[in-house]
C-alpha cells in the first residue's frame, strides 16, 4: 500500500510540475542574430511588437511570464542592466502584423505588465514575471498568431546595449525616433501556469490519496 501511495503521489507531483512548463520559441544558443530591443537599448519613448507564429504553440497556454536569453558574447557583464524607465507589455491574438502598430493588437488584449524591468540573472538572461495571466489559444481555423506589444516611456540605457539571442523563429518591428524597423525577434521562453481547475484537481487527488492511506493504517 505504501509503494502504491508513493507511486501515485509521485505521478501527481510530476503531472503538476509538467503543467507549469514552458514553451521556447527559437534557439537560446543562437549566434546567427541578436536583438537589443526593446528591453536592452530602449531610450525615450517608443513602441515595439513581436509576433510568434501559431505553429509554435501545440496547445493553449496560460502565460505568466517571459524569459529572454543573453547573447553569447558578454554584453551583460560588469553590472550591465536592462533599460530603465516604464515598460508596458500587452499580449493578444493577432491576424495582422504591419503599420500602424495599433491596428495589430487583437480584441482579446491584456496588459500583463506595467513598470520597471527587473535585473539580469547571472547568465545575462532577463525574466519578467507578469502581473496578469494571458491565455493564448492557437486557433488554426482563424490563423491568429500571438502578439507581444511593448511601449516604454522615460527610458534610458548605457552606451553598451544589452543584446539577447535572436533568430527568425519570430519577427519583430519597432517604431521610434529612428524610424520603423523590422528584424529577427529575440528568442523567447513563455513561462506557463496550469489551469486553476487542473491544479485544484491534482491537489484534491493528492489529498485524497493521503486520507486513504491514513484510513488504511487505522484499520
């Protein structure tokens, strides 16, 4: 009985752990391209958008944060930090990617983050945990990609920008004082959170297993 209980408990814990997983779009070790926008070299005010193709998402995801990977060369060393200022991140589904940027943002848009950026970790990576969760449903029938819109105000950065690994797995564009530019998007890891109902169901199952074990021991 003990082995059965422990095995069931291990399975439930693993299932819950896998539910809080992550999708990585692009190669974190990419050396073919890099990108400092928008979080590594933004100044003044501006807007940036990055689109992730629907084919990159095999299932619906509840996104609670993102992680960008520091480029292979050490631009982030010696205390280097992301741009200062206020950054507003909006996620939405989108069928359009062009100019003007405001037309790209979908009807289901959610402002998931608004504030200053956190610091880089020891590897030069940037992890931003959101204030709100956005659920993206890869509806192939409607062909809606995932769009990340970033606006910043009062931003400043040092003379040496922070660069992040990028490739053509996603595409990005920015509009600012130096014009409208399109280029490869930074490799992005989407940090997921499990559905509340799924997490509650797994937790209830684990509690039930524990109560069942106690009852068996008493008898």
